[in-house]
C-alpha cells in the first residue's frame, strides 16, 4: 500500500475577501511524480503559499507526512518542510553552492565553516546524479539549469519529502529538461515525492504518473498516465487547436526581400556570438541553448549592458541603443510586471512610446482624446479611468501590445512572451503577436523554450553551444525534436485532429 505524503482535503482559502481555493482536494503518495496543469492561474499562487506556510483556512484540512499540519480551526505548525523551485531563485547569490546547501539550513550551528569538508560532503550527491557543479562556485555564476539542480539537491539533503517544480520547462533547454527529468526519476525511486506544475500537458506526460487539472481554484479532474494523451485534447479548447493549425498555414514572408534588421555579433570568449537577419512581417524565433547567451542578448535588448562589438543595423543606419530607438520595440518577460508604471495614468502608460513620434502629444488634449475614441471599443472605455494596478492581467497585456502598435516599430523583440502563461493567456498573446504581424511588423521571439512560440514562427534560429548556428525554415519544422509541442503538425499537410477551422478565425 502506498504511503501518503501530502493531502489537502476540502480546503477553502480566502485572501483579501476573494475565494482563491474552493473545495480543493489533492492527494500525493510517496515516490510519485504528480503533475498539475493550470487551465488558468486563479488560485495557483495561493496554493503554492499554502504548501509552505500554514495560513488560516476557511474550511478543510492539510496533512503532510501523515500528520495534520493545518485546518479550519487553526494551523498546527507555522510552516512545512516543502521545497518550491520556480523562476525566482531561492538561493543567495553572493554565497557559494556549498554555503547555500549546508550553511543556510536549520540546525547548522558550527561557528567555523570548513568549506573544504562541506565540498567533500557534497561530492557524492553530485556523482549520484551525474553532475559536476563545483561547490566553490558562487550562485550568480550558475546557469539556470545548474541553479535548479542545486535547489533540488538542497531539498534532498534537507530531507524535504515533497519537492515542487513550477514552470521549469520554460526556463531551460530541452536537452537540460531531459537531464532534469532523469534526476527527478532518480530521486523519486529513492522515495522523494514531486509535484510538477506546467501549462503543457505534453511535457507533463513525459515525466508524471498522474496529472491534476486546476481551474478557478479547484481540482477538476485527476488523470492517470494511460489517459493523458486523450486528456490533451480535452484540456485545450477547440479554439486553441484552431489557432495552432491556423498559424501553421499562414505565410507572410516573401522571398528575395531586403532585411529590415541585421544583427551581427563576433565570437568572443564570454559569448559565442550570433548573426541573423529579420524580414518585414515575419516571425523569427531565436532559441539560445545556453542561458549565458540568452542573458547576453536580452541585456542588449533591455539596455542593461553596452552594445560592445555587437552591431545592429536597420538599412545603413546602426542602432546605438535598442531601448532608445523608436524603430525597435522590446516586450520584456513577465511584461505585466516589468512594463507597467503604477505612478502613471492609463493614458500615460499607453502613449509613452507614441510621444517619441509626436513630441507635442502631452501639450494638447485633442490627440489623446482621438486615441481614446479610436481604441475604446477595443480596450474598453472603463480602463482609461482606472489605476493601472487595478487592471486585470489581460487588460495589462492589451495595453502593452497596443502601446507597441502605437509606436509603429519595424521590429518587435519579445522575451519569453509565454512564460508562466495558462491556456487562455497563451491564446491571447498569440492574438496580440498576430496583430503586430498583420501590420507588417517583424516579430523576433527570444526564448530558451520552443513551446508555443514555434507554432507562430516562420523561421527558427538555434544558437547552440560553441557558437554553432542552425537555421530551420517552417517547412522543415518536423525535423525538430519530437519533445517540442506541436511538431506533429508540421510534418504532415493534413491535421489529424477532429477540429475544423472556421474561415473567420483564419
């Protein structure tokens, strides 16, 4: 009989007067790799908080390792020894790997830290999973994959019986994801339990024993491994499949056309260099196999580091600073958090890039009045009078992409546009990018993961380790790893699903 590690029974949790979890039930057994697919993100952050901290419940019970740790009558203990690994690191950057694993833990009382001894204690754990991460390295020097492995290793050494991984597949390459899955299976065989949260059931099906469907703060259904393939079709609405196929069948790029942007970067020791061209109205996906390479590109796009030897040209003119050039727009990752300015009004947030083309925008009200009249039907009349912090996630993204459209750039760079997105959010971001492409604006998606972005792409550029570059046109997408979602759609002229595409959608 399987031993239960974690159980939430009839849990209802209210936060700031809003019901975040309602009649929530989930049971995970020892050695199990449990998957969770959030159809929408409502209640997900509250669930992650309740895993570690026993907050006051409106109803229900929480059990961990056979002990009741929380109930509607009050918490039985303040926190649970459960590790959550996600995009935001829980490691201390200015400390070494061994210090994070051994020193920063409860019960470590040594006044003198013997770093050499700690590295020796860590080495068997590294050898056990086939990794070689020096214990003396500082956390800020680690790649994202190495950071995830260190966090997982720390959870194992601490003896935390439940380890949660949230949307890790969007942060690392498919080769690294395969290695991570091997490590997870290894520790699951030793009795550790995992909860794998991911918006892509295709990814979950490769690693998990069961999968729970989360929607509006409730577990709708739990599916076994033998039913996961059929569950993919049930989880994704018909419109989702229609959009994937519709993007595949569209073609915008004309041959023998001059590029609108040329990126040239020589190979140096710290960075392997990359060179590519972007054409009008095309969607180019740039996949960086190394996180250092990805970080270098995004640092240039966001202006966090100088251009150096990197040359970006539009025609004969060289771009000196990407954020300062109105011909180029950048949509950063988690844009609803990083591209919203709470101290400004909705109109000021919306038109800040338009002011580059119209210096007298703020001097008179007529232009702003016309903008409001033109876009009220699309954005909604009420949003113009709301503080931007009170906007919904969808309204924030609508404002950001409309801001880009008003800027009228020739090229838009999108950094991880689908990171942390549920099904509905991914469909919405697709439609926003389609809106830009239909206006003849080139879209460059810079990402480590190909999930979702490949369905929109006209061309794929893979920046591999060692400086090797591989360009793959859309007609050869079927040669990409079968682990990438939707590749089964690219090799066959006919879609084998049962969904018909209405003309109005295409």
